[in-house]
């Protein structure tokens, strides 16, 4: 597929940490005003479901999503070049088990640098927007459900875990500027991660 976009509206993003509670108050808030954009890619999917209790699926996608800004193609902040999904499911009369894994290339991010001022004080400068990338993302998820037949209805209790392997997935960066004296600066870089394990428990009543 290929999709071309024009007449895009400007929007605002945070360069280093896109998941702040109040992003409008952060110093890294910038306006993104592309002249046009393009999304292109291809996907291959395999599914096995023969009517029995067991089924599985797997897919691979290659994609690129860019904004055209000042004559340059800049990756969008949610661009992920490679994506792999795979899963296995057992659906019995009463029990349902699902195991799924999602992996994709790391999302783009922007680096911050200290520029040596020589005899003048050092300065801090952001690199090209979205020119760097976080490390790749991976999440193993599982779901267990039990169904109960009721008169004229069905009750399902389920337990889900997102990120069952507690694998750290990078999401954002925080910088502290350290003044070393005599006009010399240094950066303290801290990479934050998405929550490692997210459990949930619920009940569905179908009638």
C-alpha cells in the first residue's frame, strides 16, 4: 500500500518524552508542520484455523511513515519499520487460552547534545528531530478465560497479563543539565520504560 497526504494541519509533540501527564508544560514541546506526508508498506499474514480447538497466526509488516518538512523526509514519531506478530490459541468448550507476542522496531526519538563553546560557555542543542531510535519493543501477552453457562446467558471470567516477561521497553528520555562550572555543561540521560507487567482481571456477562 501507499498513501499520500497533503493539506495537513500543524500539531504539537514532545521531543523526548511523549507520555508526560501535562505535555504542554514541558520545555521540549515543538510544533510539527509538514507540507505533506507519505505512508507505505507491505504485510504478510499466515493464519491456521481448521475448526478444532487450536489455532495460530503470524504476520510480518514492513512500513515507513514520513512527513515532508522543509524539503526533508522526517520519520513520524510512531514510525516502526519492522513489525512481527504471532499467537497461539486454544478455544475449548469451557476454557480459552491465548498466548501472543508483538515485536517491532524502536520508535524514533530525538537526541540532545552539549555543544562545546570553546572559550565561550557550552550550550545544549537538540539534534535532528526523530533522527535516532529507541531500542526494539517486545511484549508477550497471555489471556486465560473460563466460561460458565447460565440460564439464557453466559458468564466469562478472564485474567490477562500484558508484558508477561517483564521485558523493559524504552518509551522516553529525561535529561538533566549539569553545570560543571566555568561555563562547562554535561548531560545526565535517563531512559524510562513502559510499565513491564500490566495484569487485569474481569468478568463478561453475555445475554
